[in-house]
C-alpha cells in the first residue's frame, strides 16, 4: 500500500490484539477501541488450550511464541471424564511437558496481558464503547461513534467485538441464537489448600462429568483457582420459571442441587462448596454458515464472525488465527479491498466448518447418551 490506511479494531480480545500486534510488527499503524474502562476492569475468564494449527500459529506470527512458552501450563492438557456416579471413565495425561507439544493451557488473563504488553503504548483506547459505525461513502471510510460522545474516522473497521458485535450489522443481520444449553459458572479460590478433595477429582487440567442433558466441568487455572461450569440442557429462562433470584447465592445453590439430584455426593461438591457464588451463562451461537457480501472498509473476526459453543475449544484459537490472517493480508495485498477479499476467502469456509463441528459437539455433550458419546470421542482423539 502506498500509504498506511487508518485501521480501527473494535474489541481488545485475543483476536483483535493479535491483529494489532502483527500489523505493528510490519510497521502498519492501528488503533484498538475497547469498552472496558481499563485492562484490569473485569475478570477475563478461565483457561484456554492453544492449538498447533491456529492459536499457536498466530502467536508465532506475532513473534510471541517464546514468551507464551514461558507462561503456558502444559500439564493443563490433562483431561478426565466421570459418570454421574463418580466413577472414572477416562483419564489422559499430556504426552510431554514441552509446550510445543499438544495444546498447552494458558489463563485468559495471562494471555491478554502478554498481548497488551506487546503493543506500542497508547494502541488501546479504553472506555470506548462503540454505539454506531457510520459509512461515509463508497470508498469504505467509516465514522465510529462511541458512548462517551467521541468519534473516530477510519478507512477500515474490524469487528473483533464478540458475540453481540456492534460492527456486525454493517455486514449481516444475523444475531446469536440460544443453543439450548446454559452454563452456571462458579469456582474455588486457594483450591489446593481449601478444597483438596475437589482438586484431586479435577486433576491438573479439565474434569468433565456427564449424564444425559446435564454436566459438570471443572478446570484448573493458575494461582490455585478452579473454575466450574454446571451445564444443563434447559430453557433459556429456567431461573425465571423457578422464580429464582440469580443474586441469591443460597437459592441458586439449592436449585442446582435439586436439578442434579441423584448425582454422587463427591461431584455435587463442585456445586455446593463454591467460594465465588454463581453466574448464569446461557450459550449462544450464530447460524451456520454465517457469511456476508464483500463490503468496502469493514470485516469481522472471532466471535463477531463465527460465535460458536465453547465445547469445541476453538473460539479463541480461531479468533487469533483470524487476527493474524487479516493482518498478514493487509501487509501482503496492495489495497484494503484486496486484503479483505483474500482474508474472507479463507475465513468464511474455515469458520463454517468449525462452527458446524462445535454445534455437533454441544449436541453430543448434552444428549441422552452424552457420557458414552464423549468417552468414544476421547478414546479416538487421545
């Protein structure tokens, strides 16, 4: 390109930050806008496994592979499967302690910190919640309007702003739909000391206990924390149906224990012994496939482009690969339009395939024969 375009990335998640990092490595200026008031304004969530063909590739493109290796938790690849009676059905430890092997884990907050620290100072504009993106003409320029009353003009706006993207309506009328499954998140702090029995069940990585339309997933995080996701195939407003106030910790605990009546006492400890309260998280996904016509000056990546269930473990990995691929296209192609065309030619079919697999995965994980289906899957892939 004869002169660098004005590039605005909306969303400082892994995909948006990888995109910014790769662009800056090639001398292309970029601004990232994020609605958070600061980098530490909220908890970033649980742990991620970085896949060789996606997340790891993106980290290499960003020049951050060695830094990632020093932060990764390869032991977190261990996975265990239990039945509702507490019987162990499957237990696979990672084959190697080298993060270059397999899918090493890293906490979301640690990964975000690594990416933010790699950017030039001032790259991220905090407290910039996008309310509207206004097309300025046929050349692809847009004016971004933020909730604080400020605006920014750009030649390319990248929607990396997640499930409820404010950029997506420029390209598509698609909105996320409820998958039929809700997770209720809870967890344990200082778990090794305070909850050794539950830690022993969890192991160093992820524990899954499945039966029919229900499941309990526990994941080791860094800093002695265990995050727990209590999953149910249920209606989206299950708590309203029960007259439940989600802010009432004792009432939620009682309701969940009633929902999981008949499960082993040991596994019910993941519900009953929480330190952190409960957060209701209904799972949403975009239609499959989700595509849009080539539109000058705007594109999507990550959940904004291909929101899918977390069961597949592909969401963050694909978002990072999206970000790296978009940045490399902008480096290699002579025009922004050419870069977007090249990027979307790869992005759209890849996203459709992954989203279809994720939909199949969540259907199987919360089906009548969920334990048997998941055991067969784990046996094949480990």
